[in-house]
């Protein structure tokens, strides 16, 4: 069997020996260099595994086990974890590549030249540098995190991804917006600390406004004490009173302070309850109406026009 193996693999060995002789390759040196290259990339792979493990540890450390509510600490942990993965991957790859090149050539002059070249390129890549610097301050100041609902760069949505260069948002219609950090001047975070829903309800001018206010406040008190919603609310619902006198309705405003991100669902439920309660109480919620005046030539007031039209019909 050993003779058979020797007969099968001997030509392969001869081939590589002749190839090394043709290109004047020192077999011993080639094996040594190959082993070093393999060691570099194995260590790089292990380093990235350590980075991924550290990222997962961060996520587990901030996870409170409650999937129904995502806390600020959890969102911050996910953001740091994702950033650690992306930065670690690039840094480890670049270091491994430089160490590999260093086995064959002296990379000192190359690095010096790269510094000069980088300075020249930076003048043409000012927007990229601006994005990275802005991204650093956004992350260090904890302006928002993955999972937050924000408005930035003229777009709004849930933060799906953050890097030093861009922020990725997903809006209500499922569209993905990639916004360079350098274009973010003002950030509106709708899910940080606490949130608030502003609910305006219109009441017809013919209704007793004091009675309508009493009904709204009673419904607000019931909603505030509902066990199914109390965990999502941050205090009792406030009904300041009449907000405005509109074109076709008297507007009563309610303020619902909620846990971060719960303002939209709380507002929908509150509107449903108010509508059902108004229906039971017989309180009218008006809709916009338009009064049209028809001017008949030769007739002055609208009443005269109606009289003239009736006379013509008779």
C-alpha cells in the first residue's frame, strides 16, 4: 500500500520541485513564509471571533429578558455591539493585510507614502471625513440608538443600523433611507426617555361643551386606570380643556404621556374609546361643512334670491 501511495504522489512532488527550480524558489523559505501567512490569518480569524464574542456579551449584558419592551440600555448595547463588529472587522483585516505584505517587502516607506497620499486624498474626500467625525460625535453623545424612532436629514423612521459613516432608517411604508452622518444637522428622537401623544377631538357647536369636557375627562380617567394599558402609560391622561374654536367644531385636547414608543398605540386606543363613548352619550363629532351662496343677477340678498327662485317655480 505504501509503495502504491508513493507511486501516485511521486509525480506531484516532482512537479513542485521542478517548479521551484524554474522560478528559483527556495522550498524551505516558501514553506516557512506560507506557515507565517497562515498563522497571521488564523490569528486574524481568532481575533474577529473574540470581537464577535465581546459584541454578543455586550448584548447579553444589557438584555433584561423582557421582549415586550426594549429599554434604552438595550438599544444602546445593540448599537455599541454592531459598531464593535463593523470597526473590528475592518481593523483586523487591514492589520492582517499589512503584516502579510511586511513578510515580502518593507512597508515603512509605503506607510509614509500612504500618509502623504492620504493627506492629498482627504482634500477630495472631505464629505467622507465629515461623515466619520459626525458619526463619532453622534455615538459618543448617545443622541440615538438602534431601535429608536427619529427624524433626521428630512427623513423619519426606526434606526436599523448605525456606522461611523451612515445611519439607516426604515420608515412606516418599509422604505429604507441611508443618511450620511454629515448631513444630519438636527435630530428629533421620538422614543427617548418618555413620549407623548396629543389627541384632539372635535365637538359640534350645538353640543353642551361643559358636558362634552366632563365626558372626555371621565373617559381619560378610565383609560389611565386600565390595567391593560397602565404599564405603557407614564402618568394620568391630561385634559387641559378647549384647545381651539375651529371652522366646524370645538376642539378638546388630551395629552397622553407614555413609555418610549407607546404613544401611537395609546393614541389609537384612546380615540376609539372617545368615539364609542360619544356615540353612547349622543355627542356629535362634526365633519367639515360648506355653505354655498348663489348670487342671482338683479337680486340683492340671498333671501331675495330664494324668494325669486320660488316665485319663478310657482
